[in-house]
C-alpha cells in the first residue's frame, strides 16, 4: 500500500520541478499540475478502501504520536483529498487552454502549491502544521487572485491579503494559547486534555482559532474578501477558490470545533451563523448584476448551508453537509469554468452581456445550466440528494427551532433558484443583439467541464456511490474518542 | 407491460429526440410522434391493472416505487393522450422556429415527468418527478423569450416555493414514519395527531395548490400560460397544472384518508370548508379577470384558474358525487382547454403570432373547421348540455345544493355566467364579426393541427352524450377511495335526488332542432349574401372598420375593474421587490474599504469573547 | 468615533486574552512535549542543538511547509510584479559611491562564507538554514546596492531554489523507502554528538535549506529591485 | 299521454307567448292613448316573414337561430305547466338553468356571424345584463332549492302546493320580492330594454335578420317571454294544479311587467347592472341567508 | 508589582499585538497597514517565545558539557517562531509587491479610495 504522505509530497516535489521544466519548455510545464492531480486522484482512490475500514495514521519522522507531526488519513481526510485532486485535475485541464497569457509557469507552480496546501490542511493531525499548510494555501491564493495583474485583481488581492493575514495572526495567537495551555500541538493530544481544561481560556483560544480559520471559511461577518477575490481572479482560480479553498477552511473550522475542542455547546450558535451566512450570501447574490460576483456570493450561501448542516451534528445531517460540500465543489467549479469562457468570449462580466450565449456556445451554456440546476438542488443532479439529506437530517429530531431554521434555509434556496434561473434565462432565451457566430470553448476546456457534468449527473442519480464515504466521515467527526485512540494508540 | 419500461421509453425518448434532432429534423419529428404514441398505447394497456414495482432499492436509504392504480391510470392516460396530440400539433406549429430539438425533447420530458408523478408509488419519487416536471416546464415557458422570461421566472419561483414545502412535508413524514411509500404513510397517518396531519396537509397543499394555481397561488399561471408556446400551453393548462389535483386527491384520499381529512381544522371552520371557500374564490375572481382580458391566451389562462376552482370545490366536499364531479371535470377541462389553446395556436400560426382579441375577427370564413371545434370547446367550457363540461358541472352543482352550501353553489353557477361572457368574447373577437383586410388570404389550418383539434372536439361531445364511459372509470376510483359507488348508467346517473339522463336531453334537443329546422326550411327562400353586406342605415360600410371588438364589455369593465385588483399578485411582486431591496441593502455592508472588513473580523472576535465573558453560554 | 469603537473592541479582546493568560503562568515548565525533546532530542536525532532537532527532526514537515511558503512568496512576487511589467522599460540610476562599492566587494565573499558557516553548523550552534540563507541573501542585497546594474542570474537562482527544495523532498522520500519507513525519518547514521558530521540527515537538509532560502530571498530582493529600478 | 304533451307543450307555449306579445303591444298602445294592433298581429307577422325572402350571412347564421329556438323548446319541455311536465327526471332545475343559456348563445352566435357592429353591441349588452340579473336570480333559485331540498322543478312545485306558495311562506318571501324586482330585466322589458334599443342600435342582435330568420326570432321572443313568466310562477307562485289557473297566474305576472314597462324609462347597461346588483341582490341574499339559517 | 514582573513579557507581546491591530483597523494607508501587520506578527512571535520560557533557563543547545535538560527552555516555541517569522517575511514581501502594483494601477495607497470592488 502506498503511504498517504505521498499525497502531499509528490505534488510538492513536482511543484518544485515546474520552474526547472519551465526553463526547458513552457509547454511541458503546463502538464505538471495535470499529472500531479492525476497521481493524487489515483492514490486517493487506491487508499479509499483501506481508509474506510480503518483510518491510517502516518507518523512523520517516526518519533511517536505526540512528538512528531502525524497525518491522520481518515474518511474525512480522504474525502477531501479526493475532492481536491478531482477538482484540481479538472481545473488544471481547463487551465491548459484558459491560461495562455502572462507568467504561465508561475501560475502552474502556484496552482499546484495551492492544492498541496489544501491537501496538507485536510490530512494533517497537528495544529501548527495545519497553520503552515493553511498559509501555503492562503498565500498562493493571494498571488493567484492577482495573477492577471489588472486593477481589480490587485485590489482584491490586497484586501484578501490584509484580511487573510489578520486571520492568520489570530489563528497563530490561538495556537500559541493552546500550546501554552496544553504544551502540545498534536490535535488528538489536545483533544484528550481539552475536556479537563479551564473553560474560559479554552474558549478564548477556540474563539481566536475559529475566527482565524473562519476568514478563509467565509463564515458570515468574516467573508468580505470573498466576493472581491472570487470575482476578480481568473475563472480557473475562482473555481478552485470556491470549490476547494473555502471548503478546506470550513474543514479546518469543523475539525477544530468537533475533534479538537469537542465544543458541542457551540454548535447551536454555529447553526444560526450558518443560516445567517446562507441568507446574507443568497440575498447579496440576488442583487448582483455581475455574474462572477453573483457566483461568489452564492458560494457564501452554500458554505452557510454546509455549516448549518454540519452544526446540527447528527449523523444524517453531517452526511448531508458533506454531500452538499461535494456537490457544491463540483457544481460551483463547473459554473465558474463555464462562466469563465462565456465571459472570455463576451468580454464582460455583466449578466446581460451573456445574452444569446446559449446559441453561441451551446455546450458551455449547457454545462452552466447543469451546474446551476445542481446547485439549486433539482433532481436528477448532485445537489438534490445533498439538500434532501440536509433537510432530512434537520427535520429528523422534530424540534420547532430546527424547523424554523429549515424554513429559512428553504427560503434561501428559493432566492438562489431565482437568481440562477434568471441567468439561465439570459443565457438561453434572451435574444442577443450583437454576435451570433458560434464561438465554442476549446475542446480541452469542454472536456474538463463535461467531466464535471457527468459526475454531477452520476452522483445525482446514484448517490449511494459516495454515501459510504460520507457516512464514515460523519462518524469520524462525531466519535472523537476514535480519533484520539487511533492517534495516541 | 412493466412500469419501468414505460418510464424508460418516456425519459429515453425525450433524450433520444434531442440527439436525433442533431441528425435530421424529419427523423426527430417522426420519432417524437412515435414515442408519444407508444406511450399512449403503453398507458392504455395498463388499464385495470394494479402493479407495484420498486425500481430503485436504495436512494439514500429510501426505496423508490412505481405503481399504477385507477386514479393514476386516469391521469396517466390523459397526460399521455394530450402529450401525443400536442406533439402532433407542434409539427406544424413549430416549423421554422429555432431550437426545435430542444423544444420537442423538453415537451417529451415534461410528458415523461408527468407520467412519473402519477405513477409514483412513494412520495420521494413523486417529488423527484415533480421537480423534473417543474424545471422542464420552466424551460419551455421561457422558450419564447421577451415577456416569457418574466412569466417563466414567476412560475419557477412560485412552483419552487411549493415544491420545497412539499420536500419539507415529505421529509417530516419520513422522520415520523420511516417510510415514504403510500401504503406505509397511510398506515402511519391513521394514528397521527390532527395537528400533525394538518401541518403535513398544509405543506403539501402549498405545493399542490401552487401547481394547480388555486387562489392565492394563482399569480404565476396567467403570464405563464399566455407566453408559453401554444401546444405547450395546451399541456400546461390541460394536464400539467392538474398534477396539483392529483396531489390533492392523493393526500386527501390515499394518504390522510377521508375521515381524517374531514375532521381536520377548527370546529367552526373545518379544513375542507376552507378548501372549498378557496375553491370558490378561485372560481369567482379569475372569471372576472378573464372577462377583462384582451389577449386570447391570457383569457384562456384566467379561465383555467377559474376551472381549477371548480375541481377543488368538487374534491373538497369528499362525497362520492362531488369527487366524481371534480375528477370528471379535470378530464373534461383537460380536453376542452387543450382544444381551445390549440385553436389559439392555430390562429396564431396562421396570423403570424397575433392573439390580440382586439385586432382579429371574422376568421370563421377562413377557418371554418377551427371555428367549429372552438365552438365545441367553448360549449364544453361553459357546460352547455350535451358537452362533457355540463355533466361534470352538474355533478358539482348537485353536490353543492344537496350538501346545503347554496353560497358556494351560487359562486359556481354565477361563475358559469361569467364563463359565458368571456367565452363569447373569445369566439366573437376571433371568429365572428368582420374579417380584417389583412387576413383576406388566410389559409385553412394545416392537417397536423386539425387532426388533434378534431380528436379533442369529438371527445368533448362523446363524453357529453355518453358520460357513462368516463364516469364508470371515475366511479371505480371513487370506490377505491372508499366512497359509496354511484349508480352510473351509460347516459348519466340514476339517483333519487334528481337523476341525470343525457338521452332525454339529447332527444329533446334533436327534436327541437328538427322541428325548428323544418320550420325554417318551410319558410321563404334564403339567399346567401356577403358577410359585409350589412344593414347600415344607408351608410357606406367602411372596410376594416365595421367591427365591434375593442372594449367588448366596456361598461362592465368600467364597473368592476376598480374592485378587481389582483392583490395577491401585487403582493408577490412587492415581496420580490422587498427581497431585492433587502439584498441591495445587505450587500452594502461590503463597503469596499478593507479597514471595515478588518473591523468585522475583530468585532466578531470581540463579540464572541464579550458574550462568553458576560453570560458564558458556551 | 471610529477610534473609540476600535479601542473598545480591542479592550474586550485584551480582557479576553488576559483572562486566558491567567491560565498560562509565565516562566514555569509546563510542556510534556518540550521536555521530551530536550530529554531525548540528542538520542533521537543526534543534533546537539535541540531547536534544530525540533525544526529539522521532530517537526521537519513544518519546515518543509515553511520553505514551500518562501517558495510561494518568491514565485508569487515574481508573478505579481511580472503582471504589469513592460519590457525594456528601465530608468537610469546613478551608480553607488566608491566606498560602498569597495566595501561590498570585500564583504561579499565574507558574508557568503559566514552564511555557509551558519547553515552548515546549524545542528551544533545557534543558527541554521534559514538564518544562513538570510545572511547569504544579505550578501546579494549588498551587491544590488552597490552595483545597481548587476543582476543575479535568474536561471541559477531558480535552479538552486528548486533543487534545494527538491533535495528536502527527495531526502524525505528516501527516508520513506530505506529507513524506518517513515517519511523524513533520520536514516543516516547519527555519528558522534557535537561533531560536524553528525545528526544524520539534518546537516544535509540544512544545507539544502540554506541554499534555497538564500536564493529565495535573493529572488525576492531581485524582484523588488527590478520594480524600483 | 306523455308523447302528446311532448308535442303539445311547445305549441301551447307558442300560442301563449304570441298572445302575450300581442297583448302587451295592445296594452302599451292603450297606455299611449293609441288603438294599437289586433291581438293576433304577431301571428300575422310571423306568417308574413315566412313568405318573404331572407338573406343569410353564412351557415352559422341559420344554425345559431335554430339552436337558440331548439334550446327554448327544450326548456319548455322541462318546465311544468300547470301540473303537466313533459320531461321530468332529467336533471331538474340545473338542466333548465343550463338550457336557458342556449337561447341567448344561439342568437349571439348567429348575430355575431352577421358582422354587424350593432348586433355585436347588442349581444355584449345582453350578456352583461344577463350577468346582472343572473346573480340575484341564482340567489333566489338557490334559496328555493335549498329550502325544499331538491333540484327538481316538479318537486319544488308540488312542495309549494302541499303548503303555501313560496311567496307566502316566511323565509322565501324575500326571494319572491327580489324575483319581482328582477323580472322585467329577465323579460327584457323596459327599463331593461337596452339590448334591443331599436332607435339606437337598430334592434341590436336581430338587426340583420330578415324573412324566415326574423320569423324564427319572433317565435323565439314569444317563447322566451313564456319561459320567463312561467318560471316565475313555478318557482315562487306555486305553479298550478291545472293549465288554466297557471295561465291566469301568468297573465297577472305579465300585467305587472307591462306596468313597469310603461312606467320607467330605459336604463343604460351600467345603470341596469348596478341596480340589479344592489337592491334585488341584497334582498335575495338576505333571503338566502334566512333560508340557510332558519332551515326548513 | 509582581504581577507586572511575572507577566511583563505577555504584556509587552500583547501590547504589540494590540498596537498592530489598532493600526490595521484605523490607518488607511496601505503601507501603514502592512507595518501594522508586521508589528502584529512580531507581537505574536514574542508571545510564542515567552510561552516557552522557563525562569532562568538556558538555550536548548548541548554545546558544552554540564548542561541539563531540566534547565533548558522549551525548544518547541522557538521552532514555531522560526516558522512564523518566515511566514511573516513571505507575507510581508508579497504585501509590499502588491502595494507597489496597487500604487501603479490606482495611483494611491489610500485604502478608502481603493474601493471600486464593493457590494
């Protein structure tokens, strides 16, 4: 069996190779991320059965559990790494055609490093190591947002950087407090002691960490960077940021709250926060006329939904939350990719400039529609089973409060449906005034989009394909003792 | 005939139609007709069977089931027949339009989804097909662009609210009973508390009511029906919105059970009374709206809302007579409303898209057959004896009077008079009066349009003269609901409290016609004169001006228009405006100044710490 | 107004953190992990500098991430600045004074040597790859200051950067295959403590890190200079 | 016997109707201080029309009037006429209400095809006016049907004969008054004459008829008058045990109509509808509420 | 007084942190904000170091015989600080580079005036 550490190390090594290869030939350098993601995909799939039967704990350096950094490759980790590899693979395929100007070698290196950072965050079992990988993820995304070097890109990158750096500083302070309190950085080790610790310092540490991670996770008051960054980045990067980066941030928050702190009393608050995030995101998206900004706000809404689902903290709802996460990654990536070429061809990000795109680029527009349908949660697309699971989970215990929140969530979904369908109408049914010549996206970009389309439909029709992973991921989050026991032996 | 095969043919046919459309449009058209015909045949062969198949064992732990019962057979049959006729009608209607492959494929998809809805054996697959139906309908409504976009949007949002309510309802049901199969749910409902049943009923009722466009959920229907392509309007009005009726029948009689249903609600105001009052409002208000319309399809659309009210009124009484009336009226409405939409479609097709009632007229000379079928359709709509609409309305009225609900009966009967007004306006302004000059060279409707219209008009008369044919099917549905069977004869209904015998009426009418015709024949000679050769008190008859159609009911309109505000619609529009305004307001927190953003972060942190230090809730 | 709000918020945060700090007494030994490192660090890694043994031994994976971050920063700086650069656009700058130039010429090799010393002795004395790399970068900074026209070869600096990082990665992989089957396990002999050739892979890694950090920082300086010149 | 009545009742209705037409012309003339035509004048006119040439505007032109007249005949077959009802048990009052639609509808269709705006205006007025009186009329009919708990006209009549006529029994008296108030509108008499308004729109719907067609229209008019009055007598005045009494009752009602006809000027259609929806509707509504609340 | 003595490092460290935060929140010049971030980082680094401090401890290096493990300060925070510094440098360099570009594109460093992306 391959070691899961390769999931991080091999892409990292390849990323370091990219500049070298780029010196020889820029054309070859483009393919490195594709190869790396493919590798990760294969390894993740290969690891999957073993992980599902028993989580793998990888000791780095071989000094024993609390002393050396360890990777915890449980169902959650493997789920995320699969997702990252998959989205990364598709988007890197897309980028082969889409990224044709500027310092492309640097783009591909940074892109790969972003994915490495994300993979590291989800696999690591050490708080500080998480911070380090988190920084890799963040810093490379700052750069990639500004990749085109235009006015908007740089502006949003600066704003993103300031907020991100502030968040990281708070996170680091929190980690420092944790170390001061417990004298260890290992998550499981902290988790063991967290129960007996003084509640107020523990809470302050948790608040700092959750706020710090929440900036990247786009929880409601902390998400002001997101619409700017996601809308000004190149579309391939928007896809990855929306599809991977914020989910990874969310993973970190969830891991902290559930596993490290075991803070079950925070969950109802998180639930409210999730619904609030959802409503704010959807309402803002509803008022947008810029397509990418709309998609960005919609990501905020979706994240809110996922937080809501996970914070309910029943096995069913967490499964639903993870399912939503998967479907959001696939659909939002697809939406950004499709929108990317439509914007590229029409030359404007205004929704009204997409008129007639259904005729000019039918396949791309079709892919966009599938993404939108899935995100809104219509059958038979992947978003449907996820919404079903979440609401089933939320309604299962029959509380009036949860029912009310579910009502608000459904309201948000309606708003979401409204603005997505408005775009679909514009794309397909509004008569464009100008160009009518066909200008389909390049083949490689279409291939990448249709991989996602196929996945969305297949998962939508056969949700049982992934439900096993999601179920064990949910139980990993819920059963802290398992995690601790597995790491500390 | 297995149900899975039926669904595979329906769904696969839709997909394949699109693919074939890429190859050749003739092939595609033929294939589409073939598929829809095959569906009719397959559904017909299911008659009287009771099948129950689980086609998807484990969808997130729930099993999906297809089943056929008497009720679902009736709906499936109506749906597939109308679908087939609509496809045939489309053959010429859609000629030369763009994106026809998309159109046909969506039409078949809607058809398939409707079959799925009525053949579902559990609530989840009902919901899945319901949603597929909703979004494919949205795409078809939006198909024409322009004003259709707003119509589509309104449809989608309202229908989406409905289906999400249904989702919440069905998941609550799942949470309490652990199953979604109709049988299991019904068993669970037997012991459920009335408050619980009421909540479930309301959640489902919103979904079904929205689809069925009963007041106050009607706002989407008029624009959607008028802006959709006409063959699809026929489906939309004829069968698609009746999925709501199916839903109501399902939940009242199959899931909740009639006895539970009648016991729901407060003592003074039981739920079924509320439902029938809603039905009455749905009759009254849209009827007057229809009278005031100047767009042929909008007129028909409002009329659809009003007729839906009759159906709800019938169902809500829950007696064997009223349910039979409601269900029969559904079938009849499907037939004659589809027919009338096709008539408008034909006119629209020949006049290149004109459906403004103020600018048409006199087409009877150019399209006699179309006029004849339109007349039959209108008679059905009004409920003239010897057409199908009469029988079903008779059943409903009779229930209302015998159940001592004279006010509801008043509304229903008065609604019929309103129906006459707008139906006549429809007929007169399109077909009667003077023919405008520009339509002098109008051709007759093409064969593929005349065929489905003729078929439907034959059905209108057939069911009117021999109501026993459909009523025996409906009677079996009634008995399957546990209602007292009716004494159905081929010619109508035998009963102590006033029988219906269409043979008597038929004989009387024929006798009357014969006598009068003979009298007329015996009179002096008759000469045919030109249509425009009118009595004009010696004045010359101006071309194109000798027509009274603008403001046909102007005095009445002047009188009632101030009281006829569609305030539900304006309420929804204002609500949408509020949501937009709220969005624009909220997004202002993203001020663009990064200092503020950093402030939010610190503020959030400080708030967390402050709350914990002061109240320590966590 | 805004300032007052900020001060209130910060006061709340300060109070919160202050309360938390009450639970972390200052100057008292309290960590299990740290104690373990000082107790058995030499035995485990063979480095007499325990900080080094933590940085490159126990928590070497962090360090891998760390150099990645530097790599990202250097790359990113190039990408950001390359985005808006117009080719051939260069201002003339006046040359540095003679004293600066001469001084730099003397100092440059010495600084390089000193930097190399620091990272080679990272496992024995205070210092290590990062510190050494920074010193090396300062040597190049001096060159830039004294001779504004002179540039470091991009190819070389990038190659060093990549190779340095790759060495780290590959060493870890070798550890995975030969020694102990742990990634980054110390598979080379530990040798005698406090001698130069000791502590297994730590010096090798530190050398690689030193070179890499040196070229990274140089690259950053180079990018900045290029923008300003 | 039944077959005989089937044949006879339309003829009787025609005779009575024509007599009423002649009578009303005569009475009106006397009120106007004129002599007026003889009582059999309508019959003479009908014969004259049938011998004249008629011009047709199309198939529907003839078909519509035939339909209309046939509808009226069917209604007559369903109406009890002094204890005689040729066709009971075929749907009762509901069928009557519906068959009464056919007459105006047929005229409307055939008049519509004639493409004369005057006809269209007349039809639109007729339909609006009908909507106006239909509301109180339905309230009245429903009150009666609810009160006697049947939809069969024969049952209603016999129920009234067992006790008192609807007019005289307490909850129904309001309905009866309302019926009186709307009766002129149902009969198309002044002040509700706006449909035909000969001076204004050349007799409205029948502007285009000539020859045999006009003859049929006149017959139709006679039958309509008969139906309107006999419905009144049946519904609220208890019908009659034999045709003769029935005929007398009808005469009284007609006299009342003529009195109103002579006394009031013509109303515009809006005014008419407004009137109909005000007092008669209110009274009929109260009547219906009383019936429902008091029960039988 | 002993409180001050006991906690002077913490107070100093968090003093820097708060100053840094105040600068970030209140200044509108990008360079100043970056300086604020830098001060914030420094404060946190100081805090990390002081967490690991043991009164009268020695550096954790066995450079000469006679040193005992018990006397040494905690090495872990030092390693963390090393990482943290490097991250700080990376962010700082990137921030400055972005600031340069921003100035070139917008002609100003006043963050209030750089608000085209909003709502």
